[in-house]
C-alpha cells in the first residue's frame, strides 16, 4: 500500500505538470506566405489511476504519463528554440501583400534559418487582433492613426515606429467601362455603382478626405460628397476587396491605391487620376511589437524594409519610397521603376542608366540660367519597357510624392527629354520644352497611363 501511495503522489505531480503545459492555447491567425508548422499539444483528459491498481500497473501508467509530459516539454522546447532561431510573424496592411511577399522571400534568403509568416488584412483589423493578444512580431499599417492607436495601447516597442513608404489614391473602373466614367465628376452620376472601403479602413478614410476636399472646390460643388455617397453599393473590409469587385464588374467604379493597379493590374482596369490638390499622400508606418518571441529578428526586419533592399522592392510595386534620412541611405539607392501601360515593367538603377547611351542637351533651369545636362533619353528608357498603344499620359513621380502628368505624345516627340543622375546619386527628368516645375527631383517612377 505504501508503494501505491508513493506512485499516486508521483503521478499527481506529473498530471499537474501536464495540465500546466496544456493550458497554453495558441491564437489562430489567417496567414499568407510561408507558414510555420505548429506543434499540436493534446488537451484530452489524463488516464485515471484506481487506488486499488496493482503497483506494476501503476508504474506503467505513471511511466506512460511521464513520457507524454516529456514529449510535450520537448515539443514546447523545440518550438521555442525554432522561434528564437528565426520564426517571425508580420501583420501587414492588405495593400502591401505583393510587395511584402517579395520582401519576405528576400529577407529569409539574406537571413539564413529565418522564416517569415504574414497576416494580411485591413490595418484596423490587424490592430484589433494585436490588441486582443494575437502573436505578432512586426506591424506595418497603412495609416499613422492606426499605428498610433496600437502605440497608445502599449503594444509597440518604443522608438521602433518609422514611416517606411507612401501611397496615393486613384479612381478605377472595369476595363469595358459600362458606366462611361471619364472624369471625377462622374462619381456623382445618379445610378452609378460605387464601391469603397469602410471608413475604419485607411483607404476608406482617405477616400472620404478626397470627397471632402472636392466638395470645397467650386468646380465640384458643395453637395458633391453627398451625391457621391448616395451611389455607394458596398463598403469593404480592405482595399483588395474593392479592386476585386471593380475588376469583376460588380461595381462601376471604386477608389483604391495606385499600387493596387501597378504592374499587371494596369491591364485589368481603367483609371481616373486624382490631382494632388485633392489627393492624399498616405504614409505607412512600421514597428516592432512588444512581447515578440524574436525581438532581434523583428528589429532586423524593420531595418530591412527601411534599407535600400526593401525600398527597391516597394518602388517596384508602385509605392513612393522614403529616402535620405528616413532610410539611412542616399537617395541614389532607390532605383527608377517604369510601369503601367508597358509591355515589360522595368527597374533601372543609376548604374543601369550609366551603361545606356548618353546624350547632352541644353535647358534653362528655374533660375533662368541655361545649362548643359547629360543623361539618357527618356525615349530610350520607354523603348526598353515597351509602351502599349493605349497609353496617352506619362506621370513622373519623386520620392517625396511630388508628381507631374504630361501628354505622352509630347514627351515622345521631345528628343531632348532626358533622365540625369544628380551629384548626390538621385535621378531627375530634364524637359527643355517644359517649365522646370515639370522637372521631378528624386525621380523614382515613370507611370504610363
């Protein structure tokens, strides 16, 4: 009997330990990208041992229970070790999906043994999940307000938050344009089916800001916003859902980010640009989250996104980069992307441009002084990408968000229009037949529309 009591005491301790191990519940999250395999821990009730059980039977049961606890402990230790060795979970705004997937692959390749798991959704949804304890290591939002909410709740590692990229809005419609949308004023046409993101979603709030600005412009009239909102048929949880409905023809028009229709997206929809005076330059912040199981790797990822390697990918997908002190890199680290209505989107670094045929031209700067500039003809750059026949406009965008739109035909016939590399390594377009206000410093993108 004394042996039975000893075994029961030992078994009780084992079962208590097993119960403690089983109480750690995992928080489920919808992830996109590379997903780590989770260790399954059984939560079934332990085998009961009768007080009348023979010592040998009790010994076997206790041994089995101890083996189970050891297995759970080993699995937990392995999971913790794996996390410390390179597991990272990044919560990112839906508009970052394509760019961050590429950044994630590049980051994993540059950091041996690391594995990045992404959770893409509306920024407001992600902030709510983080507030409820979802296991995030890094958060990248599409608005400063959403990030500030997470900071205020005490979830962000102090001092890690940084603006890492910018974006702007555009109006889109199905390729066949059944509603005949040609101008921003058409958004107020009775019967138009407009799809927007919800107000809680950053792009939804930015769309409302645009309508507020337009309503204060005499060209649109004070009732413009009211009339436009009467046409809303649906409010979506994220910007990708808005684009999907427009692409599928379930809505006549929608408001999304320009990045949503960069690269391949340019062929799927038509667009009406929103002028800078009415548009919003959306700033995207990124930060490391408190309680991360791999704080060192989280900090590395944030730094990688801000570094030239991350910025180059973001520019490729149509984002407006942060340059200079924001990235810790010289402006020249950011390449030029030629995209939109082109056969093959191209990305050109300063070194790429130096290897291309150089021409010298004379142009008068804004100070009224005629100067000689040397660089690559814009016509040569466009030829490399292959301009599609339907393109009629060309948009030059700088790293600070400054953009100028011109007739494509004018640029194609202006043989002296070139791209130069400034002394600090950044790029600039020189257009002798156009006023210097059309010359964009820190040029990062040429978009054909």
